């Protein structure tokens, strides 16, 4: 993030394009300076709508190591959404010194599971060109989705649940 132009925005999120209730169905991790080079809080976790009090948590990202690799996690359950960000590659339990920030949301805007899918946005704030006049790029090293839930209602989460999830998510079957 240190070298990312202030007009560049990276969005990592879940979004439901088929929401029948016309209600925001989105959970975000966003990385940007919103056009302001001096903005210290370049990371934010968001439950939409972002403008509801308590639905957004902003934090600084300050690199001090040999790499600028960061990892972001979202754990979404019916009662809460937990966010985590840390320096380095994915680790199920990163050491405390690598933690950038964490936040738990338990408010009334937690989306109920429906037809969300993961998305990545890479765009410019208000359509303005990069201030440094250079092209911008990011690298997504990997993405993992680990479903929570007993999709076949047999009382356990196992391979069959993953197969049911994969079939619907990858092939769009019902």
C-alpha cells in the first residue's frame, strides 16, 4: 500500500447481485487513500451500507518488513462478521506482531446468506487518473473460500457439504 497511488482503490468483497429485498448485501475489505496522499488509514472493513453508524472500521497499514504482502480474512456467520488483516502470507493463526488490524461487526446490517459471490475491484477514486501518472498493478497471490455450514443437514460439516457448495458455486446448479 505504501507505493499504491492515492487515487487507486482495491476492493475485496462479497456481493449479491440478485438481492430481492433491494438491500445492500455486501461485505468489503478496501485498500485506498481515497485520493488523499496524507490519509493514514489506507485499510477499511465495511458492512454495507457503509454510511450507517458503526458499519465501517478504518486502519493504517505500515510496512516494516522485507515484503509488502498482506493477508485479509473475513469470517461471516449469522451473528457476526469478523475481519482480520496481517502482514505476510496466509496463516490460520498469525503471530501477534504480524497483525495489522482486526474488527468484529455484530450490528443489524449483517447480510443473511443468499447468492453472494466473491469479487475484486481495482479502480480509480472518482475516475481520476493516478496522481503519479504511472500505471498501477496489484498481485493477488491466492484466494480461499472455506464454507461454514452443514449444507446436507446431516449434523456435521464434511466433504459432502463442500461438494454441495462447490457444485452450486462453480456450476450455478440448484
